[in-house]
C-alpha cells in the first residue's frame, strides 16, 4: 500500500478485516504496527523475502507508482499483482475503492485471470569497463537523460549490435507495452497493447531529422552509448537512478521474468484505454 496515504491504510484494513479468519495477510514492515493496532485479531505477518514466496497474490492499494514498486518485489517470485486504484489514472489497477467487497470475494475464491507482461533488465557499464556497475529491472521504462538542464546529451543508439542513430537530445527512453501509456506516451511514443511482446525506443526532444519512436522485437538488444561532453542519469520506472559519466554504456534487453497482473474479469484493453484517458469516442462531429 501507499504508506504515506491514510486512505490506502484504511482501505487495506477494510479488505483484511473482511477476509475469513483462516487467511493470513502479509503486510509491509513499514505499516505492520499501524495495521496491527487497527486489527488486533487479524492473522498478520510481515512481508520478507522468505514469507513473500508463500503468497498467492499481492493486493496493492495505491496508484500506478505504488503498484510498480510492489511489482518489483514480486517479479522474481512470479506472484500476481492486483491493484486497487487510489491514484489518478491507474492503468495498472483493476478496481476502485468502492469495489472492495467484490475484491474480497474474488481473492477468497482465487477467481482472477492472469495477464503476463514483458519487462526489461538494464545494465550500466563505466567507460572502458566490461563489468556492469549497476543493474536494475524496469516494468514501465528506462530513461537515459541529461544531468545538466542547460545542455543536451549525445547518445549513440545501437540495436542488435548495429548502430542506428546518434542523437543530440534531452534523453532516450526504452519502454515496455505497460509503459507505453506513461512517460513514453507523453514523449510521443505509440500506445502498445499490454499483451504485445515488444518494446520501443523513444528519443526525447532530439535535434535531428530522424527522431521517430521505434518498436522492436522482444529478443532485441539495445545499447545506449553516452558520448563525451555531458554527464547523464539512468532512471528505471522513475524511482531507481544512477548518475553516469560520458563514455558510459547502458544496455537493455528483455528480463527473464514477466510481470503477472491479476484481473478479476476479462476487460479489453481498448475499453480500459478509452475509460482511463476519457477519450471522446464520438469526436466533436458526433456531438449533438
């Protein structure tokens, strides 16, 4: 849950309190005592690397950022993530706050559909080094961006071992289908249906004639070489970052574990897209 938001804690307590007494709930160590004080009779445990392996589903109360942070912890264990939206858009969330009674029924009966989504792994190499100095996984995207606001970076993009383009730009994104409705969407990238096995490369404000997003196969290997001149920053899902020096290399490829999202019902992504973005399906010409 989003530990800094009281509504998230209250929603989690409502959910736990409505579960049958024989179901044990694992709670984040940050909020364990807070939940325990509200629900002294509930079967509670703290989330640890060991206890997480016995979980059947992870229910997250918060926005997409909270769901992403929870998904990072469950990715290697292949545990499904089910989100209850307390944020704004909530593309990853399945339910709203008012639907907690329905959530309880589905969790108790293990009645949900599992949806698998491609994720990416990132490695950073210092200039001239063959050994990665930083590794991370990204569910939405990894960005290579300028560290100095007043200057652009220059980066050479190579795909599957062959150079494609050298861009002077604010940065470059490599995004998954899940992330295609997030940062990449704001940067002009295409919306990709989440079941699609592919990812995209999107330049950010590139000073170039060719600066179009590119959609790659799931087996592709992307290399971003930071050219001399300006320091850069590598950031995964907007939450984990590392400063890099000119001459550093960032490699991106498919991660070995897919994100598993639990859905309570079959809902076409088309419907979700229209609802979340409030798309004017009829357009202004169709309005009375």
